[in-house]
C-alpha cells in the first residue's frame, strides 16, 4: 500500500471516527435535551398544579372570608338585638324595683295603720274597763295616752293600783264622814265623787298604792275639816 493510499485511508478512518463522535455527542445532546424537556414539562405541569391549587386556596379563603364577614354581621346584629332586649329588661327590672319599693312602703303604712287600729281598739277596751270599774280619770285623754303605752302586764298592775287607791279612799271616807258619836256629819259627802276626784290627782310613775292610800287619808281629813266648818 502506497503512502498516499495509506494517508487517504487514515483520513477516511479519522473522518469516520470523527463522525461517530459527533453522532455520539449529538445523540448525547439530544438525550440531554429530551431529559431537559421532560424536566421542563414536569415542572410546567407541577407549576400548573400549584397555580390551580393556589387558585383553589384563594377561592376557599375568599369564601371563608365571606362566611366570616356574614357571621360577623349576623353576630353584630344578634348583639344589637340582645342589647335592645337587655335594655328593655333593665327598664322592666327598674320599674319592678320601683313598684316593689312602692308596694313595700304601702305595706308598711298599712301595717302601721293596722297596728294603730289594733292599739286604738285595745285602748278603748282598757278605758271601758276602767270606766266600768269606776277608776277612770276625768281627763280620759291623758289616761288613754298613758294606758296606750302600757304592756298587758303594766296595765294589769296599773289597774290594780287604781283599785287599791279607790278602796283606800272609800274606806277612809267611810270613817271620816261620821262624827265622834257615830252620826253622819251635817255636810253630805258623795264618796264616789270624792274617790273619783282623788284618782284625778296626777301621780308620778313611781307612785305606789301606799302613796295613794296616804292621799286618800289626806283628802278624807280635808273633807272632814270642811264638814266641821
């Protein structure tokens, strides 16, 4: 083989190998481009999915926001209605309190009136008893005020005291209306009136039956002296 042919063959072989490398490179490049295209396609699909999901999320958030706004408006409306109800109930409660206070005051006044009526009846009954027993004073208004403030025990003691006084005065008058010979003195003495007069003498709260008895004796002595003149 001559040198020229050898050189031509080598050139052809080099060309063949060069073409093969270029082909391999092209194939590799195409494969890389295909992979890149696949990656780009996958990324594009993923991005589209993300965009769709984002749009769905935005729509969901928008609906949730609308629901919240609606619920907030409903809550505000409900709160306003409750405020109106509370105001009405408060006014009603205040009116009820005023009515209760008014009724309580009226009840207290009626109870006081009833107590006074019962007390008036008691005083009337006590004074009637004193009159019947002939131990009522001439100034019955004063005596009524006095017995009005007494308890039942105090009234019984007061009544017994007046009875003792009256009996003491009557007994003393019986002895002083007779002269030394036992005959009745010229001046007639109404012992009932004299006893009543003695009972009309004002006495302090500390006065006891013995004091009234002494008063009866003194009155009888006075009547006796006057009957002698």
